[in-house]
C-alpha cells in the first residue's frame, strides 16, 4: 500500500453520518461514572454523536467550566454556541476543511504569536451586524500528523481549555483530533484513568487507523511536554 492509498483510507475513516436527534448530552463526570457502572454510556454517546442542528457529534466535556466538543459548526451551530455561553473556540482542523468557516456569513482575521500559534476571530456579518464574536485558538493538526505523527498542538489545546470557561473544541467531525485532545484533558486535568478516557474516546468514533494520533495516545503521557505539566 503506497502513501497516497494510506492517506485516502485515513480520510475515508474520518467520514461519518448521523441523522437522529440526540438526547441531552452527559457531562464529563456522568460519562466517567457511566463508563465505570454500565455499558449504557456507549449508546448515550452514539446518540450525542448525532449532534444538534449545525453541530455534528456534539457533547459536553466539562459542565462546570462549560467546555463542549464536536465537529465543525455551521452558521446556526456558531449561533447556538454563542447563545449557550461559549466565547472561546479551539479549532483543531484546517481552515480548508468543512463549510462552517467558508459560509458567506462568517469571516476570519489572523494575527500571530512567537509560538507560531495563529489566533483568529470569527465575526458574524449578518444583516443586523449583531452576530456573535469568538476568540479562536487555531491549533491545526494536519493529515500528515494524523497519519504519521506526531500531532503538534495537543498539549497547547488542553492548556487553552483551562484558560477561561466557555470553550468549544472541535475538528471536522469531532471524532479523532477532538477525541485525542479531550482524552488528554480528562487525564491531565480531570484525573480520569487513561482506560476510562480511552473508552470515551473510542465511543465517540476515534479511529485507531490514524496511526499518528493513536501512537501519540499510546505513548501519552510520556512525551516530554507532559512531563513538564
């Protein structure tokens, strides 16, 4: 199998579709308790993965700090997030992925930092000029990093979730890159066991075929950046 075939398979593995409406998503503590107590958490997560209107694979990570997760929102999804107290977005996918960032109602402006971390703001250009504005932490994990590794911004994303409450972390589908970041957050911040975090990660649709991400998780938290945590 050549490199191009691997990339195609990896991209296909990231695609999913769900149409049934979800029940209310579980909080982080409820996920952990359910994982320990019952297999019902798997069906609960599968229902959450259906997403809200405009937010695929939506779920609550940490209810006390209002941290949510999912896939690329569309315009309605961004409005939903703003209405529910989200002011910060941790974006793990490239701007070229997904329709949410290309919608004519939205525009992105960039700055920079010494770490090469691009900061962006997303502003609604609705007719009333009253749309929501978010602080965007742009921490893209590329296709090559997903397939071969290592993903560069995982620890930075986890730290960003701790800065202020009201965060939404997402990639394109809310499964792989998002799943890895949330799993690391569970272990390093919420002190879940790695086994519990992995169960949740897989139940949300993480693909082990993405070797760069999976090998990062298998080695976690032995990477140098986590030893300095």
